[in-house]
C-alpha cells in the first residue's frame, strides 16, 4: 500500500515536472531551480525569471491542472462504471453522456455561438442523455443492468444522430470546423476561471469515487449477491453511476470530448495493481492523471500548433491497451 | 427461526410459482428442498432471502419480516451461497471472502477484525493456503467453498444455498456436502448458535447423505415435509418426480451392483 502510494506520487511528480518544462517558451530545469531558489529567498527576479513565472502560472499550470483533472476524472469514472455494470468493457460513454454532451455543444455552437452556453449545454445534455437511458430502463418491469445498457445505447444513438443533423445544418465555413474541433477535445480553451468553478466539484467527485472500492467490489458481483451481502443495491449502484456520470460531464466542460481514457486506463491499471476496486479506483485516478499529462506533453512537443488532445489520447492509449491485453491474456478466459 | 406462512408468489398473474406454503424452520436443522425443475425451489429461496416483492404471505426471520428488513440487518441473519459462478473481475480469494464483511465497520475499508474473521472462515473450509490466489483460477469445488467461507464470514446463522453441488465432480460433490455437515455440527463463526443450512438439490441421495429434514415441493406446493428418512423414500421420490417405481428400482439396482462389485 505504502509502496503503491510512493510510486504514484513519484509518477505524478515526474509527469508534472516534465509537463512544466515542455512547451513553446523554452527554459530548462536549471532555470526552474534558480527561479524557485530566488522565490524562496525572496530575491528580486530577473526579466527572464518574471517571464518564466508568468508562463508557468498563467499558461502551463492551468493546463497541467486541467489535464490531471480530466484524466483522473475520466479514468476513475470509467473504473466505477465497469464495476457497476459487471463488465470490464464498459466506458463512461456507455449511458450516452458523451453523445449527449456532443449534442449540447453542437446546440451551443450552432444556435448560441457562445462558449459559456456551449459548455453549459454540453454538461446539461450529457446529464439528460444519461437520464433518458435510466428512464428507458425503468420502462421494463424487474429491469436489469442489461436493460440500462440498452437504454444507454438508444440514448447515445438518438443524440448521435441529432449531433449529425446539427453538423449538417451548421455553417461549413465557421460553425462546422469549430464544432468538429470541439468534438476532438482540446486543452486550448482551459482558463483559470473555468478551472476554479469546475475544478472543485471534479476533485470532490474523484475523491468520492476513489473511496467506493469496498462497495464497488460487492456490487460487481451482481444485484442478488450484493443484496444478500448487505448492500442496499439499487440506491448505492445508482448513486455511484450518477457520480461517475456527473464527473464525465464536468470533464467535457473543460476539454470537450476525450475518448478512450475511461476505458483503457482502468484496464491498464487492473494489470498493474489487480482487480480489487479498493486499490484500482484510486490507482485509475492517478494513472489517468499521469496518462493525460504524458499525452499532453506529447501533443505539445510534436507540433507548435495546438493539436486536439482527443485524437492523441486514442493514438497513445490504444497501443498501451493492446499491450495490457497481451500481457494480461492469461486472465482472459 | 424462519416462519413461512401462507406464502404465494407469481412473476406474472397467470402463472403462480408458489402456492400457499406454510412451514417453520427451527435452529440446528438442515433443510433439503427437493422438487422437479420449475417447481419453485429457487423462487422459494429468493422469497426467504428477501429478493422478491411479496404480495401474499409472510416470511419472518427471528420475528422480522424479510421484505421490510434493511439489507444490512438481513445480511446478519441470512447468508446466501449462490451457484458456482464466474465473476467478470478476477478478485483474490481473500477479497471475495472479505465481501461477507461489507456491512460492518467503516464504509470505505475493512478493519483488522474483518480480516481476521475472513481468514478464520477460509481456515474452516481448509482453503487458507489459497487466500491470495485469484478466485477465477480455483477449481469449481474450491470456488464453492470460498463462497461458503464468505457466508461464514458474514456471521449469519442461516445459510441459503441454491443447488450447491451443481457443476462439481463426484468426489467434490460429497466433499462439499461433508463440509456442510461438519459446519452444521460445529455451529456459527462466533460459535454461539447452530448453523442452519437450507439448500435445494436435485439428488435425493445427497439429501439422505446430509440428513436432517426434507421439503418436497411440487408445482409450488408442499408435497411432503419431514425427516429425510421418512420423506425421501422410494414412494416419495416417485410421487415427486412422477416416475414409475420400476424405473427407480432399475436406477437403484444399477447403483447397487456397481458398489457391490467395488466393495
């Protein structure tokens, strides 16, 4: 346990340091050290050091914080979803939250042309899509988790086609590219204000989900078993699903749609720390944060242009995914 | 004490599964429930476990109505050993047994006491050596024993088992039954009371092996209820499954011949 924690802190610290140093404005580790020395000693900063400080605090730090929050949030909600649906192939989008959010964003971009409205609508429609999935599942008497997944499929398909419709209607010179970029996900829109008011609930939800392992293990055995073991199944399962949904919807506000992280990171972490959710959920959060920082570092170093992070998450995650499947193949019976 | 009174249940209105069942289970008993496929055995177990929304009839455990009892309270009275199953996630054996303690202690972790209880439960089914092995890699018989250990860790007096020997090979079937008999004689995890096993089975000889009491259920009704030796007779089995006495004789004779040669 202590060893795990040590490794995790080291990984996060390393990823943050690397992320701080990578970018268009060049400085190296020595500059960083002398800057922190000067700050600690209360010395007057040089011109160069002032610039570095500005870049660090105004540009890189918000981006790093956002990357960590989004990575950790998506990964831990993916892990929670997988336990709740007794299925390691489930990702946070399974109940339609990402499709709904895409549609909300499309509405905001095409009809309101405002960033704030786009973010708010994305969040609301993401939650609405999941609400629809759950509502559909209640239509069936004695409904099972499978019915809820079917509800999610219906909801995702509905909002997917509505998004396509809006893409078709959008002005191809202005709105369409903006929408397409938004759907690819990007850290370019992250700013301090959004971070401040979204960051806290995201952190809260990440912590909440990270400590649900004990109950998540039991719920992953199925309804009847969990009930007989003493868990109020319906309420607890719904609570965790809703928390995970809310968390994914909030990450969408920060970066738009980022695929794959929620599916792949819990998988890889299951290979590293085992399937016990008490360890897996916090490990997924940490792994997600490190993965996202790493991916963002890759994105920022391959090109001076702002590349969409959503494209690179799959490009980086998929080889890792295949590797973890290969290494784990003995457990896939 | 479990009291089942005037219990009827139907999944859909046209097809009643349980019809007006009445019986009382006293501490220290082994209850063998026998009956043809679809007679309502499993549904009866689910009703006792509080899984079903009962509209007619009552199931009381130590005076509490199972339907209105909170899951946490119910888990201390009743434990459920499901049929051998695969989990989607390959938890360690000890982690599976620890699930039996989920209702105790703080909501986010297991205490040292929980760990001790879980290890003690594994020790009682002689699987402590496998505590850190992945559950999925165990044999069917071992997995079933792990689930029994989990039920022991739960600390409840009543063990509800749905066809516990399904899928086990011949020797493991009897090893499991022997374990059940032993545990029943030893008493609960806290060694306060006697454990009560309520299990369904398709094998009359298993009921005879275990002893105790048998409930024969046919089309949702009690056909017979009494000590195994009195109820699980050639006549009883023929009535229950609707087979001809000559056919049963044939089965028994073939068994007898084989054993006769072996012994």
